């Protein structure tokens, strides 16, 4: 794709200005497309994080702001300061915005600065997909950043969160936020219906493998959390003849040396490299029996409160999730009855599960998942409802991206089962061929 950078002389009425931490991130691409589906011309002011999708060149108007790195807050502060020249150079474009949309606290701060520089009165919307540990800590930096965020929260039109747990346990309990908020879950864009899927002829092979109680677990996306990976490594050791763990995506907070060493030691741990978000999901989930959704990176806060993207991806493609009981994701899985949850001690609970799970129980749970309404996993009118809350204008009634269709809230997932495989390939012995909540309010 050809990257469309913008210059301040462009006069084509850019309405929605989106400040984001990573223009290559799958959730950024999805959100831009959703706003375009609602008739908003979108210009992205964004950074890059060298994680995956590195060669992606945005097809939408884009103002590059520099590069940032996960967890390195000093570097991110310098990056924000380094972005100011680009903000100054684009003051005219910013002044024409009808809405500012900022994802995460860094971008909210930058957005408010940009709005001030442009002398704009356009409303600001703040979106949160994660609560980083620095916002829940007890140190001076954490207290200062929470105070800055509280100051910024008083200047937004709307808070958008991807999980009700973020509002309930952090913004309401810790930040004492009482303003308007909106839940927009990490559901898939409707175009996922056209994504390629795994070959259907392998279904019988997979059923035969599952009949022998041999299982494949997939962990796709951002591979993060040493505690999470160490748990999977111990499980691979104890279940070497029963379970294969397949990884695809990029390492973030998992040590690469430890990751590579574990894969060398265990033939039932396989890493297939990065993948193309959205486009490759059907084939990936067609190759596993379970989706790993046990996030142990920050069990006192973010991991406990979030609803991960893989919950929606796996759900759409008919793959049951494994989650922690008592976490937000685990409660959703239990409420819908579309997977399994586990309590401490997690290792022993999971070993017992895989050693005793009967194929008939698995197939029954999978059939229940396939019968779920598609709207549980695919975005529908929620984005239109979000845009209606902006208060800037009414999007054009006939604006809709070509080829996208509204989600049918009553459409069961079994409709997609006809065209896709629910299976994995043949089994090979050589596969390479809960803690207390953070309690508030905190200062």
C-alpha cells in the first residue's frame, strides 16, 4: 500500500483526528476503518512501535510522530516532546477537526496540547484498551501520572473502554471518574466474514485426533508475560504426549532467550512467527482446539480486568477459550458457557483438565460456541452508537464502506462452520515438524 502522509495545505475537510501509539497495530487499523464506515474522514497522528506489521504503510492520511517502545516511559516522554514540531506544522489541519480521538494516556496528553495549539473547541474522546502498571503503582511516578490523568479526564467529552472492568475497578474506584463513558469491546470488523479459512477436508482428521484425547492450544497475538509463558512451559513438560502449544505473533514482555530455549527443549511448543492481523486469523484458529486466554502478566489489575482480542477472534472461528476463573475474561467465558476456566493452582488444574477431558464434552462445548449469535464477537451497531455520542455532528446516513455489512445479532456462528475447518492437521510426536484487586481510591 502507498502511505498517504498529509501536508497542512490539504483542504479536504478532515473531520476526525485520531492520535494513536502505533499506526501498525491491528486495533488501530480496525478503528480507523470503523470510523470510515461511519462516514468520518480520518487523519491519524501516530507513532510506530517496531513489533510486527513493520512494513505496513497506511492508506489513510497519516502524520508520523516518531517511534516509541513498550514500557519505556522515559523514551515515550521524549517521543512526545519530539512530536511537537509535527503538531505545530499541522495546526491548520487540527483546527478543522470536529472530533479528537486519543488512545491511551500518552496520546491524550498530546491531544490536549494539540487542541490548545490549534485553538480548537472540538470535543475529545479518550479510549483505553489497557491499564498499564505505572497507572496502578504506589510510587511517585505513578501518583503523578494518575494526577495528570485526572486533570485530563476533566477535559474530555467521553471515556471509551474495551472492558467494563476498566471502568469498574480503575476509573470509577481509583480515579473517581464520574463522567460519561462508553463500552466498545475488541470485537472483529465485519469484513472478517471474508477472511480465508482453513481447509474443510481436514475436519475428520482432527476429530480422530481429538477422539484420542490429543489437543492443540493456540496463543496468538502479543506474546507477553514471563509468568504466563513459564506456566505454559511447565504444562508442555507435564503433558508432552497429550498437548501441543502453538505460538504466532510477536514477543513483547517475554524474554526472547528464555522463549527460544523453551522451544528447543520441548517438541510440543511450536512458534510459527508473525502473522498478518485479520487476514490470517481463519487459518490460524482452524489449526487449534483451544485459545489460550490466561493472562498472568499483571494479575492484580490489567490482566484481571481486560477482555482480550483473542476471546473474540477465537469465538468467531468456533474455538473455545481457556481463561482464569474470577478474571473478567473468565467470567465472560463462564457466563456464555463457551470455554473452560481455572482457579489456583493453575498448573495442576490445567493438567487435570487435559488428562480427564472427554472428546464428547469438548465437542458439546464447541457446538454451543458455534451456535452463539455472531454479535458476541463481531462489531455491529456499537460503533454507530459510539459516534452518535461524540456530539460533533451526525455522520452521513449513506456512508458505509463498500463491501461491509452490518452484523446480524441473531446470526449463529454455525453459518461459518460450513465453509471452514474446525480442525488441526495430523498429530505428530514431533510437533516441530488470582490475587486481590488493586483497591482504590489511590492518590
